C-alpha cells in the first residue's frame, strides 16, 4: 500500500512539472489572463512586464527596433533605447554629432558640441575671439569673451587706460577708481573734505561727509555747541536734548507738572 501511494505521489509531481511551463506561459495569477510571449512576472507587485528588449503595447510585447549607434535602456518606459555618446537622436535614428572646427563634444550631454577656449559660438560654427590690446580671454561664455586688464576700461571694442586722479585708487574690479578716505569726487577729481571744528569725517558713499561731535549741532557748515537747559540732558543721538523725568517741555524749558 505504501509503495503504491509513493508511486502515485511521484507521478503527480512529474505531471505538474511537465505542464508547469505551459501553464505559466498561458495564464498568470488568479486572473486567468494569458501572459504574452517575451513577458515575465512583474518585479513590482502583481501582473507581468515585458522582458528586456521588448515594449508593451496593449497585451502584447513587441521587440524594440534598435537603430544603429544605439543601445537598449533598462527602463520599462519610453522608447527603450538611447543613442551612444557622440550621436544625437533624430527621428528614429542616431546620427553622429556634427562637430565643427575648433570645437569638441560636450562631455556632460554627449549629443552637443562646445567651442574651444578662445573661440565664440556662432551660426557658422566657432569663430576666433579677437582679443584687443591690454585685454585677456575671460572664463565666461557670455558677452565678448574678453575683459580689459586691471587699470583699463572697455570702450567700444578696445581697452582704454584709466586716468586715476590724485588722492584716488583702483577698486577691486580694476576698471574704476574711488577717492581716498578724506576726499570726495568732484567731476574727475578728488577734493579734500572740509571737516569743520568739533566734527568728524564720515566715510559715506553719498551725502554729507562729516557729522558734529556729541553735544554739538550742525548750523550751516559749522558745529555749534548745544545749550542744554536746566533739568534736561543730551539724548541718545547727542545732537539734541530731552527733559529729565518728571519734567516736561513747555515753551522751550523743562518744567514740573
């Protein structure tokens, strides 16, 4: 009895193994829908997906038509292929990137070109940048492609030397000047700031270049001492006074209310 049971069990397993491929190729999961050719169980969740090199269309897996100079992608979306480095997608083809003279293929994209240093991109290709005297090639691809040396400024397509007046210096950029401390610009010259008595110089870019000391107020071009009345004190600005507490200002004097 045991031997007969064992033979029946072995026979059942053999039959299942024989028909398993046919079942997996014709049905999937509990839905009973047939799995198409060139498909496999989905790696994510239930259902099925097309094998590598195939793309799904409705319930069928069609082979990806790989053009010359292209390779298959691992993505299950899109057209299923990309062009090799140095080729650009044009319709359903991968055509070689036309690289003009004095240019190279952009290493980041692989399907565009850039001009070599010293050349500027134009409709015709890469034109030589004409660097004027007292200038150098710039690192930016925008604009003329060159910058004036320190101490020169751009005028049309040339670099003209800056005329730095007395008591002035070149700024960090090197193409403009500013007056030294204690001087202010008047036209194209630097004139000494006239600081009155009881005042200090203020290094401000605009407006008044000096202010009165604490306890003095500006009258015209002078700093006159502030006369603080009885029961009053200089306020935080130092250029005016307030009444002491609990006094109040009445008619220019501090009185007790």
